C-alpha cells in the first residue's frame, strides 16, 4: 500500500510538470501606433495619386484605427477593414492567400467565408516573431498598389514595434 501511494504521488507530480503554462504574455499595438501606420499608408497613397481607406486591426482582428481619404469610394472602409481582418486571421498577406485559394486549389472554398478578402492590400504587422495585428488598404488601382501603401504604413511603425 505504501508503494502504491508513493507511485501515485510520483505519477501526479509528473503529470503536473507536463501541463502547459496557465498563462502567457502578448504584445499589443497601442492605438497611437495603429494611427501612425494608417497615416503613413494614406500619405504614401496620396503621393501616388490614390484616394484610399486604411484600417489597422489588432492580433484578434478587432479594429484599432480607420481613416478614409476624402474621395475614396464608399466601399473602401469596409473592404480595408476586411483585408486587415483577413491578414490578421490567417497571419499571411492577402496576396498570398489569393494565390493559395484560387479555383482548383485545395483551400479555394475559404473564399466563401464571410469577411475573407483574398485580394491584395492586407498585410500582417509583425515584430519579434509574433503577429501584432494587420493593416488593410482599399482604393488604389489594384492589389499591388494597395500592398505598397500598406508596406509604407508598416515601415513607418516598425521601429516602434521592435522588442
């Protein structure tokens, strides 16, 4: 009986050590950083002659900042937000998702999911190996131009995000 109690005690101690951590830490962007990224993306697009909307979401896809330039289309705020949400949710650029979900690809059905924007203009915002959020741009002529504006937004805040 004594040996059974010792064995049970040792097995219990072993199982406690194998359990995952009960908590973890995450880094989050401040609203000021999100706003700075949107402003930089808008400025880049304006310099190229494009009127756009820019959205930044946190790592969960929740909106942190949104700016629509004066003459950007009425649809652009929602599309920019959904591009950012898609990039944060899948943790990849929306241009990459567009390639991987084309008709005939194994993941093509994901395009039918509400809010998924499998077109260029959405980029994850990363620092220290972690996704902190994402930026989405809508309104420039094509996904490549939207991507360029989004990259400018990220570059403007990258130093603020580094650990």
